């Protein structure tokens, strides 16, 4: 039987609502979680907030992108708007 191998982002989504130690999750994985918001919007919201805390330069562009996404959940869009309003 072949063992299933998940990326860190997929593993976080799969195990949610259990959460990882967010400080140990790479920025690259956080970005993947935001971009894959459809799979788990709650993880995307947390990931976006983690990027903001880290002052990642992609946080605001990702927030703008999310606000334009038709299928982004309302709470995720609200978090994105909050990030942009804080500037």
C-alpha cells in the first residue's frame, strides 16, 4: 500500500481544527494556505494574520487579492480588510 504524503499546508488543512505551532510554519507554507483559501478558509485567515505579525511584504498584496476573490469567505475578507485598514 502506498503511503500518502501531504505537503505541510495540506497537513495543516487536513488536521484543522487542530493547529500547529504557527511560529514554526514557514512563510511559504502560510502563503500557500492563504492562496488555497477554498480548502480551509479558517486556516487561510490564521495564515494571513501570521504573515501580518511577521511583517511579510506579501501580506498586503494577498489581502488585496482576497478582497477581489469572488469565493473568499466573508470572515477571511474581513480579516484582509482589517489588515489593509491598519496601514
